[in-house]
């Protein structure tokens, strides 16, 4: 089993990206189109136009790691959104990799820690 060891969030880029892009090209997409920091420790997930290839770019503290997955048949079901990217959980990413369409799934209620109150200055 491959573990990417993320300490941050997982961002799925909704729009297809040129499959020839590698470390620097995907970093440029993250900065220019998603307005995020590629060195943040977050995982960034991209698909090609046909949807049969998926790339994950992650900063590992001393360099980038790039994970590529190619399907022999079928395509990945990425979530639809009005924004350029969608924040997903590790479970949802595993579902995308496993061929499950997130749109048809229902998530049961779970505890979420409340956000701390901001101190006024």
C-alpha cells in the first residue's frame, strides 16, 4: 500500500490538466489557477482530459513526490464544483482511486471539533 503521508488537506483540481505536466508544471497550476502554495504540505490531485489518468503532487519537506495512476479501462469520477478545486478527505480520495463516484454516496454524521473562538484585539 502506498502512503503519501500528508499533514495537510487534499485538494482535487476539478478542471482537467495537461497530462504531460510534471513537478514544475503542476506547481505552476497550483499557484496560478488554484491560488495555493505547493509547498504547504497539502496533496493536490489532477486528472487528464479523458479522465483515465490521475496525478497527485505532494511536497515531502525536502522535495516533491508525484504519484501517477493510469486506468486500462474506464475513468476516474471527480467531484463537480463551481470552484477550481474541492477539498476532500483521505477516505473520499481512496474512493475516487477505487472507482466510486462521490456524487451518489451519502456520508453519515460524525463529530467535528468546533472551531476555536477568535480573540478580539
